[in-house]
């Protein structure tokens, strides 16, 4: 049986939003436009702009409002100057008008369909932001199971975390131990595993032949969990390359081979 893949981030987001129990995990996401850019920056101050179809984080940008408060000469009043900052790849550009920002974003979009998503200010590991990948697979018995969680730490000056962009893979507990106790880490782990199963089950309602997903999630300073996106062809090699416990990858491989994705 051919494994089903779904490339459109917009489509997958809307399928998840149909489930009221999952909708609260999804950051506000819209199709990109100048109007959406203006409204979402005013509401969230930080947004990510990403291609609807694409892999490895290619083409992802982030924009934010920077307020520069300047005190007046009598030290009693102050004025605020609004600057728009755009980051992509390893570059940073500042703009004094939203129209200029939009013009640059559109030139980078190159007439492709883009989404704009509420920016989540990620937890950090040694000063670098990180997110998490939850691998969810169909078992040989036809059930969904979250088989692994890895952390991905962004490289210096990068806004995305994945391995192809220089990100570093770290153990989930290593990253989370900077922010919470062992018991709290385990609670988050269980919630992530359950969330992965629920998202996979929801997508299966519309795409019956999907057998695996990679759920990319962010955790913010309040420990809220956010679904950034879902990959229906997740990389499996991190679970082989970066985990000392071989039993984790043995299960990943067993399940993948059972549903027709043959890996060594």
C-alpha cells in the first residue's frame, strides 16, 4: 500500500482545527497578505511566515515589531518609534513602514503561497531556542503510538531548528531539565505523546492511508504546548543516530517496515 503524504501546511492545519479538542493547541494561522501581516503583528508582535509547501525549513521568515522608547529632554515624557524587523536565513533587516516590510516579504515569497502564523517565543537551551518533534507511527496492530520525542536546538543566528539548517538534536529531558522538575518533565512528555496520537487520528479521518507523522511542537515560557506543523514524511534517522538506547530505534524501524517504509 502506498503511504499517503500531505504536503500543504494550510490543508493540514484546517483539518486539525476541525477538532475542537485540538484547536486550542494551534497558533493563529492565516494565508499571507498585507492585511493579515498588519493585524497579526499588532496582536502578537511576532509572526512566522512560511511556504505552504516546503521542507527543511526552506523559505521560513519571521517578522516582529520592535518598540524603541526614547525619553524626552525633560525626562518626564517619552515617545515610541516602531520598527519592523525581518529575519530569514542568517539575515536581519529593519523597516520603518509596514508597506516596505510587505514588499520585501513578497519578493522573498516569489509568487508562492505562504502562510503567516502567530509567533511562539520558544524555551531556550543555553540561550538558543528549541522546539520538539514527536514521532507518531501506526503499530503493526493498526493503532497509533508516539514512539519517540527529540529536541531540536537552533543554530546561532538561525530562526529555525531543523537539522538541515544546522540545528542540533538533543534529548527531550536534557532540554526540559533547565526549566522544570523531573516530575513536570514526565507530565509534559505524556501530554505530548497523547497529543501526537490525537493529531494522527484526526488527520486519518481525512487521509486514511497515512501511517506516520512528525508533530512539530513549541513550548513557551508558561509551558503551553503549541502545534507548529505536521510532517507526513518525518525523518527517522535522528532516532537511530542520536539515541544511545537502541531499543527506541528498533521499535521505530519495526513499525516503519510493517507499514511499508523500509529502513535499515
